[in-house]
């Protein structure tokens, strides 16, 4: 069964969860023989990278990258805005099933066109809250271009409502794309409800995220090593954030909350692992109580999860944050934003805590009792690891149970 998966983002070492998800699934595919898998990514050099005889990455130069637009330099990931990608279209011609992982940009449009023209069944899955991010970054772009003056406020408020309209447009595009897919895979209840509006229940499934239990486990904790390598003191709680260090992930909410606690005498160290335009702002605000080293090798990040005492993801825009699951598997309690939907994976008071909104004072109130009680954090970490062992699948399980049956069914049913 020849399956081609289309990922509209750059394949690079510091890529986010969308890309890493398909890297892990491709690795899982090397350990089975039913699927011949090609995963298509953006890549400035082009070319093919073979992982096994039946699994490969294929890289495509963008037709019109968002990275070429200076006024979009604050957006977290570059994608392709072109109307059609000829090279990708040629590469998809040999697929028996095409799987899109978004519904909005050049790669998805090209995949849909190929599927229609050649009668190839289409499967879709969601990995990023693109409509939500569209609203956020439309507002940020307007303010970046026009400042905070009356014109920007007018464009973002009714009747123009540029950001809200941009979000609504993306939701319509998603619904239209899912409607012509044989199967749609989602991760959150609200995504399932939206998919059921355009597809029968039998064609809407769940795509979980797996965890590599060998890489993410509490046995890798070594604060002495961390102190020697990164100069982070052993005698204070380590708060970890992993991801894009930018406004889209809400990192300044976390930094300002911790600044309030620092002013009250609470000791901690915040480590932000990832690229982003807020790194200098965080270190300026928290001084020696914060480190923002930029993107780190994946194995280094895996060890940091075990080293941390508390993981915090303040983002309100998540589909299914791999980072939260990796932290829990490593035995680190997690604090998440209820607005992201990640509260489904945290048991408040047992494996972490749930905060709401973007008020630093509220987040400080959630974090304060945790950071003041190391013994409680340790107990929560043990519970987090046990819960992760019981609840979270492996990547091999996700491939075999969530994806292969849908691909097999799509191939049997044919194109819509």
C-alpha cells in the first residue's frame, strides 16, 4: 500500500510537533512491511532521504515561501503560499492513498488537485490549530505594520474584524477539504464535532500522539550534569518550556507570572528550549533566573524533560501538544492552559495543574504552591510517569491502530 503524506513545513532539526510527529511515525513505519510510506516536506535543497527500503522523506523547494515576506518574519514556521506545486504533483502521481496534514496551503491544495484528477483517495489529519493561529498572527501583523493606533484598532474591530474573518475563512477551508476526504482524523472533541458536520461518523477517527518511552523517562534525570553543562543551579526548581519562544505559545505570560513570584522571593530557574523572538525579552525580565539557549538537539531536550521539576505550556492554541506527553512520560508534572484542550491529559492536583487565559497573575497563583513544595512536585512527577505509562501509546501503536486501518479503508473505498 503506497501512502504519500504531505507536510507543508520545513524538515529541520528544530522543527515543531507537526513535523516531529511524522518523523516518529515514519520511524515506526520502518518496523513494519504493509505500508510503503513517502513523507513530503518542504526543503530548500530538495532531494530524497531514505529511512528504509519502504520509507523515505522527499523534500520540495517552495514555490512561494512565507519566509520571503519580511512582514511575516514573526510567524513561527515557514510554509508555501504558492497556488500549485508542480514537483509535488509529479511525485504524488504514484500514490495509492494521499494523506494531507493541513487544508490551507500550497501542499494541501496540490494534493487535493492530484487526488481529484487521478482518482486517488484522500485522508486528512489535523496537527496545528491553523485557524486559531491565523487569528492571532493576523492581529499581530496588522499591529506590526500599523502600530497600536486608531487604524489598527479599527481594522481589528467590527465591522472589519480582519483577524476574526481570517480565522473564519480558514475554518471554511478546513471543512471543504474534509468534506472531500475519505477519512478525517482529529484529536480534540471540538475538532470531531466540526468534522462530523461534513462527514458521517464512520469516516471521522482519532489520531493520537505516541511517546518514545526509551527516550522520555525519569531515569535520565541528572541535575549535576545539567549544572555542569548549562550552569543551572541544582538547588532550585527547574521550570521547563519547550517550543517556539514567541507570542503564539504565550511564553511572556509564563515569564511575567514567574517575575511576580521572583519579586516575592520564590527561587526557580526557567529554561526555554527553542527558537523564537521572545528569548531576549525573557532573559531581560528574569535575569539569571532564566536561560533561553535556542534550539537544542532532540536528545538534549529529551534529557531536559527528566531534569525539570515542572513543565509549563501556556499556549492557548494546540491540537495535541507532543511536548506535554513527553514531559509526563519523563516524570515531570505539567501545567497547561485549559483553552488549549490539553487539560484532558493532565489530572489536576495529581499529575499537574490547569490554568486559564493569559493573565500572569492567575498563572502565578497556579505556579506558586507547586514551586514552594518540592516534595509535592516529586510525588506528582511519579504519578505523571505512571499515568503516562498507562494512557499513552507508542508511535508503533499509533501507526498500527489509528492510521493503517484508515489508509486501508480509503484504498478499498476509492476516491470520493
